[in-house]
C-alpha cells in the first residue's frame, strides 16, 4: 500500500536527468547493499515493502531502508485468482534472501484483503479457502515459514462462534493441503462483526485448529489500541503482553505490526469512530499518533519481543518514511529510560 508511492517517487527521479545523478548513485546495487549490523540488539525492525517489478525486489527494498525484517504481499490485492508464481522470480527471491542473510522467521507475508475465511457466504468462504491454500503454497516455494492474515468476519449474519468454526476449518483444510507454513492470525480492532479483536477469540480459533504447532499470532499495535489496550499508559505494552500470555500464550507470538494510531484522543472514542473506516487508513507514523513514542520505546526494549519481526505499516510520509522510522526505533533500542520528550 505504501510502496507504490515510493516507486512513483523513484520513477519521477529517474525521469529527471538533473536529479538522476545524485539520487540514483546513493542507491547501492544489490550486491553492495548490506543488511544493518544489529549485533548487540535482538530486535528485528522492518517494514511492509512492495513487490512491484518482481517479488525479489522486496528484499532489496528492505535492506535499502535499513530494515532487519519485512512484510510483503504475495500478489495482487484485487484478484481472487493469480497467475502461477514464476519460478525464476521465486529463485531470485530465495537468492536475495540468502545474499542478505534473512532468516525466514523475520519475513512475514501478509494475506490478501479479499479473503474472509469466516464468511457466511458459501462462495466467498470457498474462494477464501482456496486463496489461503494458494498463498501458503507460494510461501513454501519462497522458502517462507510464516503467513499472516486477518481471521475473518461474520458480517453479522452468523454467530462469532460459527464464524470462528469456519475460520478454523479453512485453516485445517489449508494445513492439510500444504506442508509446513505457520498460519499467523492478526489481532483486529474489534469492530463490528470482525473476529479477533479479543485475544480470547484468537485463542478459540487456535484451539479449534488440529495442528497448533502451525499456529501463530501477530499483534498489531494500532488494532490493539483500538480494541481497548491502552498502550499510552505507563506499562501499557507490558500489560498487553501479560494479558496475551495469559489468554493465548507467548509461544504463539510470531510478530508485531508497529503502527501508531491516528484520530481520536482515547481508545474508546477511537473505537466508535473506526466504524466508519477501514483499519489500515487509521495507521499513523510512529510517534505521530495517539499511541505516541513511549509505547514504541517500550516495545523495542521489551525482551519478550526479541527475535521476532517488528513490522511498520505506517503511512511513511515524506521526510519520515520507513527508513527514518526504522532509524528512530533503533535509536530507542537498548535505552532503559522511558522517552518523555515530544518528537
Ligand atoms: Zn493486517
Ligand atoms: Zn497490521
């Protein structure tokens, strides 16, 4: 979602011969880009990167912005069916990952927004289930071990329990059809008929799945804040993780989506307002929204979040793009003192 903007910027630069010299030279060729040296730090901070021009380009984009982990889509967000994954593209992706020494545990593909594995409409459920199988197969081919998606929605016409049954059955089916990839449920903002706002719902889905060794959770800070976890409070991050541990279990926590939240002054008001829009539109750049910088400082210093991908899905406005936000987050890392100054 954010990456196309970047592509356009790059294209414009490339078309402008005056700018070409300065800007293009700064971009190292892929053989020369080096992953950030994070020795001494166990946080893998990165961002959702685009796949325009080839899925392998995601790896380079991540390294170029100084990321240590990344998320990506596995194909178009507009279509239920996609052309088969090009074999040479998959090989290039694997080469790039190995060149930059990415551990698959630090790469978190994001599922298609079209999918609703909890849909009461039989055709949508069938298409969602098929797309889930297709995306997990793509992950396997790309050497990926995690796959993050939104659990689903009852659309208000079936019960939450029935919706969770459907989601679990789609996951069970997909697990049967594909070898090893871990399906990672994302927590939602708890709006309307969407399932997964409560940690207990994520746990219920996991319980209904046969192979729980292939289940995981990705916690999105913006969604958690919207669902009522007050990350602005002192110790808010710790409290959320404690609750997650009690209700779901930390062993299931595979990733974090690092998003500030725009709009309202309190989580409660935010919930009321978010009925009007989609979750992604409400993400805000780190430290620029209502969660604020302190929570993110706590996150990058929280030992329970070591060695998992911490992924930005923020707007990345000009002057504060992913590279700058990643830099900011790393600058807060390993600092015991709580950040109190405004940005
Ligand atoms: Zn998501
Ligand atoms: Zn997210």
